[in-house]
C-alpha cells in the first residue's frame, strides 16, 4: 500500500500549487474526477525513492452549503483515508475562523497532521506565521509553493522519515517479485516455457466508477461459483480481499465496491474511493475495469484506465449492462469504444451482463490469460530467436545511411514482461518499428492482456 498524503485547507491557500510541485517530481499521472467533486485530484509522487499518493482535496472552510457540503464530505473522507495530512494556511491572510474549524477537526483525528503556512514569499515569515501556533497542531512549516521554496525542507525533515516508516510497514508480504525474477533463466535454451505460476492465487482488482455494476458483478462471480468467502477486516480505504476458488484455481478478488460491507459503511460518499482504487491497482496482478455500456467511456473511466496503464498491470475490460440493447445501439457503442479505447491494443474487451450473468464466465479466460502472459517465463534464446525472425521479415530502416542493427535480446523482468534489446543506433529506431517489434513479440509469445515493455540499449 502506498502512503497517502492529503492536502487540506481553505480554498485558495495554494493546495493545487503544492500538489503540482509534489507530483511534478516524476512522470506523475494526475487524474481529475470531475463528476465527483470540483478540483479533486490524485497524483503519484516520489521523493528520495519513496512513492506516495497525493490527494488535493478541493477545499473546506466549514461554511459549506448545497453542493459544497458534498465536497467537504469528500475532503473529510480524504483526511480519514490519508496517512499524513498537510494542512495549508495562508500566511498573508493570517488565521481565519475556518482554519480553526479545520484544526479542531484534525486534532480529533489522531492523524499525522502538519500545519504548512504558504505564500511566505516577500513577507516576514516568522512574524506572520506565529499566530498559527494557536492551532495547536505543533510546528508551523513555512513554504512558498508558487516559488518552490521550503518544499524540499518539508519533504526532507518532516515527510521523509514518515514515508520511510510507512513504506517499511507496508513492505511486509511483498517480495513476490524477487522470487519470480530469477525464473528468467539465461541458459534455458529449449524452453518455450509457457508456465504460469499457478500455485499463487491471482489477485484480481475489480475497479470502475460508481454504478457501472461492480457489486453486481462481484456478487455474480461469488454466487455462481462455489466460493469460500471470508470476512476480512479493513479500514475505509482498504478494499476487501475475498479469496475464492474457480475451476480449481485460486483467486483473490479485490473488491473496491465494498460488497461485503462492514457494519458502519453506509454513506454514498464512501462507496467510491479513488484512493481505494489506486491501492487495489497497486496490489493486484490483473485489473478488471468495468465500464457501463449505456454511458459510454467517460473521463472518469479514462482516468482509471490511465492509472491501470501507468501501473503496468495486466488488464481486462468488461463492458457491462450489455443486456436489453438492440443491435443498432450495440453497433454504435462498439464503434464508440473502438474510437476511445483503440489506443490500448493489448487488453481484451468483454461484453457482459453482470445482472443476468451473460459472458461472466468467459471473463476468467482472459483474466487467466493476462496473468499467465504477465508472469510467463521466457528464455533468452527464445527472445533472441524472435528478434532475429522479426528482423528477417522486415529489416530495420536506414538512419543517416546506416542500417539500424538489432544484435541481442534478453529478458529484463516481468509483470509486465520487459525485453531488453541491444544493437547499433537503436535509439534512432522509429516508433513504427518499435511497435512492429512489440506486436511481433506479442504474437510469437502469445502474450495478451498485459503490456510489453521493450528497452533499447546501444551496443552489444
Ligand atoms: P487552492 O485553491 O488551495 O488549490 O489554491 P491554488 O493553488 O489554486 O492557489 C491560489 C492562489 O494562490 C493562486 O493564484 C496561486 O498562484 C497563489 N499562490 C499559491 N502559492 C503561492 C505562493 O507561494 N506565493 C504566492 N504569493 N501566491 C501563491
Ligand atoms: P457499482 O456501484 O459499480 O458497484 O454498481 P452496482 O453493482 O451497485 O450497480 C449499479 C446499478 O446498475 C444497479 O441498479 C444494478 O442493478 C445495475 N446493473 C448492474 N449490472 C447490470 C447489468 O448487467 N445490466 C443492467 N441492465 N443493469 C445492471
């Protein structure tokens, strides 16, 4: 589980500015969830090797009305789900009643909370920030988010130790990766090895925006099969893990919809948690993204898809509610899906009805295939043979009068499968040829449901 840092505070104190600073540190993927709240953003960030999720909570000031109440609820949920809260205040405006209301809330929360006074540029920070000590949340950290000042200090002194501690706690139970990685054997000449690691349960995360039918699908899967369901404890942001057996194979469903609800969870707001979804993606082997045929692909769907792609996880897409539609509508939906999802060439698309159970069984064929593809053991000899074949069928182009030459290939990891290719001028290979190679490998190795990463290295 990645640590979660939530940014809270009144509107306009500089939360989005700080969010951008924190997430810009790497090729962060930032998703907006327009339907849920205004301005609510999630991003992945990295400091000193520690990855974490940053949530920009929009804004709360205690005087919300109408739609803002829902926003405030979402902010409160984000606080609850976070490991660390950065409470931003405006050093120029000074302390407000709303700041005090937020502080009161945070003090009741037994959460690691830090007061961060922003906009300290061009003012006497010490005298302007002194009053924030009355918030009784300990030290007041000075930053100027717009200028990037004070942020490194905050990360280094305050956040880094906590991130290190949280990551150490969360690392228990990891290590699957290390175990499997040496299975890429260098000298396994004849192996066409299509072995999957069937002794481990496949962790399947069922994700999707609210109302697409995740709960219905989960219940359908659990109800149709003879499954053994255990009740798992968890907190609001944790998904529920449901071990199940199907055709003698073991799976763990990561239920982000909260079908097996714990007692108190009843809010509508609680039902869809982006953090929960992100954590589920992080922790699974295969993502099952559920979309609603009747709504088409929304921006929220694309955001979730973006997170799944970014994680490099295997992916199967279920287009749900495929019942009761006439052929004309079905055709229209299919071409719309083609248009919007055409860029993902590796994921299988299934048209299902969770309500009636149509197509649900077939989903597992693709789930198994995706998992097997992602964890497949591929020998160096095989990778090299395929590279040679691809090159013979269609030679790489000339660049500046010299032909690009691929010399050697070996495996660089799995989950997703990574192939390292060495050669001359490989950095000049046009994207079209890279795509050709990728597709060649995909076909030759029968890899479906998972992305393939090819890395090019200059020289032998
Ligand atoms: P949010 O509503 O809390 O997300 O606040 P924003 O990040 O949108 O910032 C609100 C305004 O404050 C914007 O006009 C920012 O340019 C400005 N701002 C943010 N950080 C700083 C800062 O460090 N110094 C100054 N002077 N202005 C800032
Ligand atoms: P979740 O929020 O993603 O867990 O969605 P739910 O499983 O609660 O479903 C939302 C609504 O869609 C409910 O009213 C379901 O009965 C309905 N629904 C779910 N699956 C299907 C389906 O395959 N066909 C139709 N027609 N309705 C469905």
